[in-house]
C-alpha cells in the first residue's frame, strides 16, 4: 500500500508511503489518496484529516517516469488538488515538499512542518511548470515576489522562512510534525463541527472565487510549455540524471 490511513478519535491520518520513490505520486498513490479523502469526507464521525509522508520526505510530486494517472472525479489531480473540502485538511511536513508535493501542501488548509522541512517548485529546472495549482495558490499563500522567486528560480523555502511569511502555521523539531498536527486537529475537534465547516466554506468561497480563470490561465501556460523542445529535454535530463541543454524553444 502506497497510501495508509488510521483513525485517531475524530481525526484521520493519511500517510504517503512510497519512500523508495521519494513519495512521488503515481496512479496507485493518486487513487489511494482519493479513496482516503473520499472516506474522510463521507464519514460524519471524522472531523479533521492530517496528510503526511515519511520521516525524510513529504512528496517529490509527480513520478515523471510513469505519470500520476488521470484526474479523479472528486479530487482532480492526485485525488486532492481540485477537491472541494468540507472539513479541514492539515499538512504535516517532514523533509521535502517539492513540485506536486508542495502543491499538495497548498491544497491543505493548515501546515505544520519540521524544522528541517523545505518547500519548493523546481518545475522550471525540468522544463515544465507548476500545473496543479502552484501558479496561483503560491501567490495567494505567499507574498507576490516570494511566489515569483519560487516559480522562476526553482529554489526552495525553508520551514522557518515559510513560517515567518505565514505559509506554515507551526514549526516543530524534526520528526514531531505529525504529532503536532494531531494536536492541532484535536484543538479543532473541540469546537462545533458545523461552525468549523461553515467557517471553512466561507473562507474557501472567498479565497477561490476566481479559480475557474486561474485554471484556464494555468492550462494555457501548460499547453504552451508542453509544446516546447525544452520540456522534452528537461524530463529526459532528469531521468538520465544529467544537466539539461536548453534551447529556448
């Protein structure tokens, strides 16, 4: 199983467990994430979910060797990215959240990170772009110039800096992110679930009012990028573990 889940009272812990591939998302993992979140949303006894990875890696995003499979009906990409959540989802991040891994974090409502965690969108180093919400959710979650820095350089953001910028809610000692995320979930579960759901729905409605246009712009940028020679070169270079030779076309 590449996705495991367990109940902790009214919290569902969802764990990506494909360490030999740095928790890169293939079709099986996307289906597992989709199934876990469907079960979470459909169970009235579960009020909060925590999404986490392994001790040294949250997720490296799409498995470029095989792809991440088709969009799911309820969740979209990875079974998560376009999901309309009615209950809070907390990301508990240890190690790296890169590319689609960071886009998973951006799709969550709250973020707890170990002190050594990093966040990044290295897509331009592969000749591709952030297609799972990163182009617009990064701008919403971070100051504009920081979003540009991540999207244009491919550099990573440390957990401490992400906390200072308001992207991360809590920084913990390494290895303690899941434990702290569970505690945060328990704090939420002390409150009336209807109040939590309605507050979350109102915030999400206001925050994502322009999502249709944002996805249209993303898809246009993706089409222009995928037709370039640089995309093929970037992916080939990554899989062959060599430096890419960009042509600019």
